């Protein structure tokens, strides 16, 4: 006859009080907000010449939009 202990341990895996399920819920939303903030910041600083040359002109799909031919003197 097997005897069950009166108190059985329940294991919960969490880090600093956050379980995997609660983190999983917030990661998708945080990713979308972060991507939106990054794109908005790029458009705000899109008139800065170094940003235009090094980042925006080298974008694979829309890089042609920011390319400006320099005038020859």
C-alpha cells in the first residue's frame, strides 16, 4: 500500500517572480513597440547627413528614396 505524503512539493520555475508564461505574453507587445520606436526615431533623424548616408541609403528596399546625387562643380 502506497502512502502519499501530506505535503507534496509544487515546483514553479520563475526568475525574479516572472514565469515563462507571463514573460511570453509581454515579449510580443514589447517587440512591436520597440520596432515602432526604432522606425520612428529613424524618420525623425532622417535629415541628418550621416544617418542618411550610412543607414538609410543602404537599406535594401527603400534605399533609393534617400539617395541624392551630389552636384559636380
